[in-house]
C-alpha cells in the first residue's frame, strides 16, 4: 500500500512543479519577474513561485497527570521550538508544495536528553495538486499532506480525522495520502481517501533522540509510549453537502488497518481492522441559534479473532446573541459520548466495545486527555462528557474561550486506580491575541506575530487513585514570514 501511494505521487513529480499555504506574492515568467496583486488569479499557463517560513515557540507544563493503575506521571516542564520553511510553484492546473520542519526542546523538568538541538530536519509536507481534471469535475492531491489546520481540509470537528502522527504531539499532523475530490456541483462534493502512516519518518536528516527503545527515532504512530512498528493505513469516502443551506451535512465511511506491534516491554500488541460509518449535521435554527450533531458506529475484528465495535455521539447547541458592539460572544452546551469496554479490550485478548478514535488522536477539546496514558497516547474512548462553553471575540485577533464540565467513563473499567466512574471536573480557559502585523513591510498574513495562553485543570474524581489537581499550562508565540 505504501509503495502504491508514493509511486503514484512520484509519478506526478515528472511535471515541472512543486507546493503550502497559498499566499501568492510574486509571479515569474520566462523573461522577468512580474508583480502580482495579492488575491489575483494567476494565469493557467504562468508559473507562480512562492515561499515563506514560520516559527513557533511554546512552553508547556503538565503536572500530577494520573496514569494507568494509579501511578502519577512526573511533572513535565519544557520549551519547544518549531521552525518551518515552505515553498511552492503553481498555476491554475497544479501546485507542488514542500515544507521542511524541525522541533527542538529545552527541558526544565525533568532534565531530559530527548529532542535536543539540533534534533532532525525532515520533510513535513510534500504533495502535488492536480486541479480541474475531467472538465473541472475532479481535483487530486497526492503525497504528504495535512488533513487538519490551515494547510489541509478539515473534516467535521476532527472527531474521526485530524492527526496522522499523534505520537510526536503537534510537531506534525501529516498523512501520506491520496485525496481525490469529486465535485458534483458547487454544493456537493465527495472526497475519496487513501492513507498510509508509518511509525517513522523516511525523509529526515539527523537523529531525533527519542524515548527508548526508539533511541534514534522519534515515534509517530505508537499507542503506548515506546511501542514500535505500529503502521496505520486505510481510507474511505467523505461526502459533504450544502444542498440545503440551513442544514449542511456530511456522511462518511472509513476503513482503518492497525498492524501488530510491540510494546516498550516487548509484549506483542494485536492488530485490528475497523470499519466506521457516520454522519454529521450542522443546522442553523435561527439567526442566533445553531446546532451540531454527529454520530458514528464501528465494527471490526482483531487479528487474533475477537470482534470489535464502538459508538460515538455528539450533540451541541450554540447561542450567539445579536449585539451591536464589536464584541461577539457565544454560549454552547454539549454532550459527547464514546463507548467503552470493561476489560480494556484495546490491548487485551478479548472482544472490544470501546470507541476507536481512528485518525483523531489529538487534543480535540482537552490537552490533558491527549496526554492521558490510560488507553494510549491521545486515545479517546470510554467517555461521557457534558459541558458548557463560553467565549467572546473581543476585537480582531483577540479571542477568549472557556469550558467546564464533568468527565465520566461510559463503562467503569477500574484502570485509573480508583473504584468509580467520575474522571473529574475539567475546566479550561484560553486567550488568543495578536502582537504585530506587517513585519518588515510584509502583508498581514505573512508578516505577523501572534500568540496565546491557555490553562486547563482537572479536579480528579473517584476514577483515579490520586486526588491532587491535574493541570496543564502553556504560552505560545508564532511568527510568520
């Protein structure tokens, strides 16, 4: 499967092209540079070159995190530096894009040798776009690409597709994939996906001092810290429709294959096949009231024979009052449900009725849960989470958001060291802010400095053995050039 994906991509590299964040700055013809007004539609026959860079600096502190069996994780306090450089060449018919990334860390607590300067530089994105094929009916993107964030399509709210490399945190989210979009008309489109995610990066320079036994490789797809050889591949169909303007909806079928792998202690972990069928609808009820509903069911089996199944459901109602001033507040009440399994079937030998998060092992609504190692790193399952959220856009670029609610297990599994089903009360507050624009005379999208601060706390319930408050703190500064 891996070879098919990359052979298909590499075949496209014979075209005179290369590509990311589409922000045209200048066009070049065969004779001399030609100025291009930002937002101007390039000629189908004229190649347009572009490039840029960004730098993210963030400090994160995680304390009192509970682990499986009642153990407590040592406090983590480190600063992360992530520089990226990208370039592209394109016209109306194609785009070739490449991005190179590195990320280093400076550990304050504990004193750790992992991921220190210079770590490894690697190809984070490398894809080819072929647009308007078959009289404008089909677009194809082939290669290493993001399915989340500004550089890729966002599927729903990221509950089934988001991050293809969950074990390296937010350093990368790429997937090696082919995405074919069939545009039936302006309101209806179908994405056909083929995905392959390897446990290591094949396009890197240098070594990343990872966690043993991966001494020279930073894990990308491992479940438990230190697990090896977990390859994930699959794909599916994702249909999006705006046929009814007040009730846009999405339908999807996804297949995922997780291969057998080995835990950090050398224990074999079973492989599995998972089929997922789901839908999402986001109706606009009134001028100030909207809703979101998503539901999915799963079925499959492990390589050793036992069956797997799972259920996911989300319902939310958002109120955005009509106000005359620049501040734009909102209020949301929601309920999120993920099925669980009494015997932790994820790594056990029996059947498993817990929800498999597929390619969505990322923070979703909580950084704390992404670090939770009860089921595996960022493994969302066995959850009932009613919550209320509120926020306000104070001014352009200034946003405050918050949420609060109790987190329960759908099935009491006794894995947290306690004897109950209340994980605890989770609270979060975040402030996003701009700092500078038009740095060095660049436009606002390229010469920009911005950041955020966030804090999360979880007051543990009877699910955990410990009772000290779990917390996550972060400040972050981003620069785009």
